[in-house]
């Protein structure tokens, strides 16, 4: 168990019961299981107050007893508590320029089922048809009682889908049709479920915070290296979106142009990070004349073969990302950078080592470097991130709960709840469902 943290201090005030309930859920998510006494010490509540919260959460089906623990001392063995994997379910929709994925996730973060389509993004109306059908199929994996515990749909997609097509080597296709199309609103209308929308980098950061390394770290910059590069910021245990929801969009950080002969010519004396640090850049270095035709399996094969073009790209990518991280570190002073990627095999360890060396080499005098770790989910980060959004906004002890305020940004949650939704006891007991805020 972690020791008490000032940022997670509980309160006996009835006004903060909802917040305290979520602290208990967070502790159990991080620790795996804990006793009533351990929860009482960690949340700094009286036995009576923590007992009432535990009873409420058990009645709501969000936590369960996990047996007894014998410490070898005197007295009765402690009853251990843990999250109920079937306590809540959520759908995740991950939309990208070259694929669509829909998943069903339980309260423990386990993916129950998924649907995947590798295709150039079709017109919005056709995409909605495909996603609605996939959601109906996934819903069929749950019983009628389990379906009452669906918390909503998380939607993760790049903002400005019609941008950077030249840099990514993609055809015009239907991308411009997405500029004025609100998929979140369309999905909500088609399914009747609340939809929580974020850019894909922020969603993946939420997954890492809720179910990955973020269970032990409340402050980090998250970066995902996929066809493009994206990111998100977790600050004091909450997601930081920025005014437009694009906080952590590292793709737009200026860096020196690439020295690779296959890189597109820079339009200025500098270039954007996305040009050098992306899997499209790797594909371009592997097959300059036909890089748009390469699949993820082709890129992974280059990793497994330790091909020379792969190693050239990796060094160029690490150098560019290191400079971007120095800029980010100077501004944010974050203790940890978590990098994840669609690539597996030897890539995570090799790239982490290269990036760490490059970051330290670029460090100015008397400046430290952030710790660098590789993420938990690899190519599943986007899907798990999308499915994490409803559970994060419904069950995480976020600051907006204390203030009664509403979040700005695409997802929005906090001050408004739907009392007719899951769980049935929420209106009386306080673990209410969040309702997306579309005011912005």
C-alpha cells in the first residue's frame, strides 16, 4: 500500500463522499486489493466513514470481498477488498486515418472483445454505419444485467483528420468531409449512450494513467509513436487538455530537418516532429517509392530483421524526439516521459536506450533529464485509451468533483449526472455517472 498522499487526502464531509468513494476505487486499482484498515489509513477517514463507503460500493457492485488475509498476528484475519471486474463496462472507438477499431472493456481494464477494420477512413455516414454495427455486436457479449452497467462510449481520434495528408503519404479520399462532422454526437444519437471524446494521444495517456504506469505516477508526459506521433499530459492525477483539447500534441514541435535522404524536403529552416518521428517516416525510409502500401506487419518485420533502413530511421527519430523532449521538459518540468508505439519485438528496449542517451546528450548545463519509460499497451494503447474515457470520467477522483465545476474541452464531465443511468443506487449513494459536456 502507498502511504497517505496530500493530493489524495479524504474527508468525512458528506459533501465530499463522492470524491472519497473515487479515492477508494483508485487505491484498489493501484494496489490490487486492500483491507478496510489500509483504506482508512490511506484515505485518512474514520473507520465508520470508510465502512459506509465500502458498503455503498459493495452494494453498487463496484468492489467485492476477495477473501481473508492472515498476517500471523492476533485478532481476526483482515477481509480483503478489490475492484469487481464486472462492476462496469465501457466501449471504446478508436478512429484513425487508416483504420477503425471498436472494443468492449470491463472495470479491471480487460478487453472483452474487439472489432477491427484496416481501411482508409470512409465517408462519415459510412463510418457511423460500421461503428454502430460493431457496437451492437460487442454489446451481445454481455448479459442483460451486464448491459445495464455500460458507462458509455469513449471516442479517440486525431483532431483535424484532413490535415497532414501529404506528410503521411495518404490520398485525399473522404478526409475533408470529416472537418465539420461531429462523430461523438452522431454516435450518441445512434446508440443512446453518452460519448466521451478526446484526441487519440490524450486518450492513450488516460489509459496509461488509469491502468498502466500511471497507477504509480500522477505526473507524466505521454507520447505514442504510431503512423503519426501524438501525446497527452497527466498532471496531479488528472488529464490536462488545454483550451482546444490538444495539450500534449508533440507532433507540432519544431525540430531541425531530417538528414535522411528519403525525408520530404522541409518548407522552412526547421521541420515538424511528425515528419521525423512517425512510422510513416520509417515506411518512407524502407520503401521510398511505395511507402503508402506498407502495413504494420511490414514495419515490424523490418524491426525483427534489424534492417539498415530501420536502424537509420530509429536514430533519426530518437534525435528529433530528444530535442522535442528537451523543449517540453524546459516548459513542464515533468518527472517522467512514457513512450509507447505500434512496434513491438526489440524496438521498445532499443529505442528507449537510444532516446535516453539522446535526451541526456542534448541536456544543457546543470539541467537534469526526465525518467523515460516505455508504455504498457503497445498497439492496443489507442483502443484501451478510448474505452478508458467513460470509466476515467465516471470513477476517477478528479479535481472538478470537489469544485462542482465543469470541465472544458471535448469530453467534459463533472458537475452534471444522469440519475437514470447505471448504477441504480448512484442517486442515493453518490457514485454518479458523469455526463459529457459539449458546451465547447
